[in-house]
């Protein structure tokens, strides 16, 4: 009726069109509300949504060193969010946040008039923080115009429901826990840890403003990539805080003059402290989650926000890695210079080809059914690439073939420090560079252990009743029933006429004597002792194991040596103390695993400690005292394998056992000389430099100032003898030093 009274047909049809448009809009909104354009989360679902949370890895002293995640997110409670962070967020993103109920109609009007009608792109958006939270929870899938309209209305509906369910504080908390900061980093806590290496609760005002400023464009305002843009945006946030009376003008002016100071820390598996350790923790956690599943519990280490508290000591690990880098850089330089132009990675084409054919890139091309000629052509194709050594990264024109040869010459290492009474791992270095060498020389690598096996032989000998002051001829023997095997000594001195006490023979690592001690003790007794002391790897049942031809894991060897300060009981190194869920409720606590009964007597234990102290004080590891001036109570053993391929050093202190191996990934390359490649030179310095640093910090006095107990009087008497005796005149007269003594190795009946 009203339309009929309007005489102008243009006006009448105009009003009709507007009414129809409004009706269509209402129908469009209603259809979205009813789910015609896709499901909209109900209040019940919104009230119980769960974050995907990164699991966190902590040291024993509660330092965060790593995360396992699909999305890097660490949700925090409202109480952990500083007020100035909330103020910054509200001031720049939604200044009427506390006044609206999820939708800011005033802002929507401004956007409609300025952006749509006046085409003013500086007018900004009309989304509230609550709507942005809705978008965080239910990200947009498509970017065309119709879908954007649908998504906007959905977000408004969800925002209204969120406001009905949660308080303003809860909405802000959920928003800050879900918002993206780019590079797979979600939530303010993860962003704070990444850019400033601190928790959100410790953010300064200017730091909080920097992170909040990123939210407009996480890449464009990234302070690491675009520091000037980020600074300008941060200052705009501070200005908005001041304009909204959330920051005084004086404080705002003082903060604007402060430059952005990042303490950037990427949680990258390849970087950061203890990457090999973190990878081993990840493997242990995967096994734990599988075990839990069998018990009916479902835990995902990438999404459930578990907290993994490890045994690692942050400072000790930091110093251990620094000591390793310092020594290995110097040793690598000496190693390459010792070979010069005759290095096997330069001249041994047969070896180079073998290494290339064993590489992953060669195998990948081979799997594509390419012939060798095409594979080699592909591998030798030059391109720009980064090659790394101890001098740093270098971008050059090189081929995959060049890269393989380059890394072929790099020395590697593995080292481990554990508490010998519990097996708790304190430091763990699986290699020199996790990015380029994923193979872990602590947990994955088995290498010949050389003379570090000798204490097991001597321990077994003492247990069979052989006394420490029994003398053994150092004369070299050729064993006819062992394919004329003739173990010799590495020293240059003529030892034909010398007879060593057990202490002197062990401390100076005399091979000829060790084989004779094993012969007298019995191979079976030595094998049994090794097992009882914690050797779980199957050893070759051959007399040559006396010289360490058996291959063991580094962490296995650490457990073995721990028995000498752990009442004779073998210990198994472990990495994780406990696991809690996202609410800090304890899920699992790990207990040390050690043998129930001692592998040897207390008397033998004390004798072995005294004998291995002699190794440090006057034997093959004496540079601990002379070069590095360490005065700590230390026992230990060096080890060097045949052709100088593996260098070892084991240090035993009352509160710490430290094992180090140095060598090359390729078993076919060794050090050019024993002087360079022996355990005392190639491996020992890593421990020595680490211990020097430890000594500088009084907080570690319980380790560094720990003392071995004084040996009993009986032990002192048993060891009270001349270290070396020389053959008498007549014996020397009838010995020919140029002729090896030949005889059969005397096996016990059960040894076959």
C-alpha cells in the first residue's frame, strides 16, 4: 500500500530493490547460520576445543632446549601474560575490545563507508580480537569473494558464541595462544622464546610491542628479516598504547628510542644445544608412546604438550660442546697437514669411488635405474652450494661429488659424561655437526675400543687371584696356534728384558703384557667379567679382545667404567628423568637401571682405581697433569686402535665418568701417525678442556672437588712393589732381542 502511494516509479522500484536486497542479505546470513554453507561450531564444541601443543624438552636444571611439534605452540595461562602485553594487543588491534560483545558494529560501519564506498584502503579492517580468535580456531580455506563473505559472517557468529561462553580474559588468552607469528610458530609463548629467548611473562614493554606489531603481517614485520619495518611498527603500537591511556607519554617517548634487541633462537632439530641428545630423546619418547599405547594410553609427542625432563646439565653440555669445537678444529688442521698432498681423499681413487657409491645421493640415483656413467655425470654437475668446515660456511661452485669428498676428510667424535652412581647422562655429543652428520657416535656407532678394554682384563685377573705385583715379561711373543699372531707394543724402547708389574703395564698400556694376563686369567673369565660389568654387545671370543678388537657402543663403555666408582655394579646410562602431561601431572618417572650384584670385589675395585690413577699420574694419560695442569682426582685409560683409526679416552672421577672417541666416519682412513692419532692426543684434550672449564665454576665443586676414598692398608701393601724389573744378567745373556719367542697360546679347556 505504501509503495502505491509513491508516484515516482524510479523511487518506488529503488525502495523495492533495497528491500529485496536486505531480504536477500537476511536470507544469506540465515542460510549461513543454519549451516547451508558449512557447519558452524556450536557452543559445546567451542567450550571444549583443544590446542595442538608442542612437547617440551628440559634439562635437569629446567632450561628449555628443544620441542617436538607439528605446530610450534606452547599455551600459557592468563596469569603468565603481562598486563602491558595485553594493553599493546588491545590498543593496536581492538581498542573497543572490552566494550563490544564480539562484533564491533562501529568499526564495521567505518569499514563499510571508508573502505567500500570511499575506497580508502588505510581505513583498516573491522574484525575484533574475538573474530580473529574465531579465524585462528577455524582458518579460512578459500580466498574468492563469495567465500570471504561467508567466512566473515561465520566468524561473526562464532565470535558471538565465544563471547557468551568465555570471559574477556579467557578470550585474550585463547587468542594469544592460537595466533600465528609465521614460520610454523603459534602463540605468544613460542614467539617470545623464539625472538627473545624468554617466556612471555618476562617480556619488556618494547619487546611485547614488537611481537604484537608482527600480527598485522608476520613476514613483513618480522624483526629478524626487516628490522627497520619492525621498529616502525613497534613504535606505532607504543603510540597506540599512549593514545589509549595505557602508557604514559614519558614512557612511550623513552621506549621509542630503544633499538630492537633480539635474542633469536630457532627451535630447529639441526641447531641449538645438544642436537644428538634431543634426537635420542625423541626416539626414546616414540618408544615410550608405543609402550603406553599397549597399556591403553594414547600420547602423541608432537601434539599433546608433554613436558620431558631430562638428565642433561645445561652448563656442562654447553662447556662440553665448546671444548669439543676448540679441540676438533685444531686437530682437523693438524690431520690435514699431516697428509699434505698425499691425502687419501685426494689420491686414493678406489677409496673415493667406494665412498661415493655408498652415499645416499648415489643410491637415490641408482634407484632410478640410471647407469653408472649417467650417475657420475649427474654427481659431477657443478652448482652453487654451501660447504662447511671448522672455518665456517663457504658458498662455492661445486658438485655433489665434491661435497662427498669434502666431508669424507672431516674427523668426527662422540663423547658422553654420566653420573656413575645413577647412569644419568650429563653431557652427550654424538658428532661434530648434526646437520651434516646425523649418525650418532654415542648411541648408534660401534667402534673397536682399543686399550680401553684392558681394565676389564686386569679386573678379571685380580678376581682369579693374580696379585698386582705379579711381574710379566714385556717380550714380544709369536703365537703359533693363533696364525702366528704377534702383538707388539707401540713404544720405541726395547722391552725384551723388562718385566712389568700389573700397575705399570696397565698405566703404560703394554700390549704384550695384557695378552699374557688374559692368557693366564682365561678367555672365558674375561668374557664373563665383561658381561658382568655391563658389556651387552657380543664380543669375538678371541685373545685379541685383550687389545680391544671388539666393537662397543660409547654409552656401553661409559656404563662399564662406572662400575669402578659404583660399588662394582654395572650401570645403564639413561636420558629422561620424568614425563608430565600438559597440566604438569606426572605420567612416568624413570629409575636408574644397575646390576643388583657387584661384578667384582671391593678389593679389586680399589686396586683398579689405584692402577688407573697411575695412568693419569705417570702413564699414557699423564698430559692431564703436565699439559692441562688438572689436579682433580682422576683415574682413566687411553685407547688407540690398529692403524690409528680410533682414538679413545675414558676419565673416571668419583662423581663423573667421561668417555670420548675421535676418528673418521670411514673406517679405512686413520691418522697418519700414532703421535697424532693416539687417544692421549686425539681424544683426551676434549675431556681436559671440559674439566678445566668445570673447575672454574664453584657451583660444580661437588663434582670437581670430589675425592676417591683412601685405599685400605692392605691395598697399599698389595701395590707396594717396583714398577719394573729388569732381567738378570744370565737371562739377558741367553736372550736374543732380535728373535721373537714362539709358542702356543695356552687356552683353558672350555675355551676350545
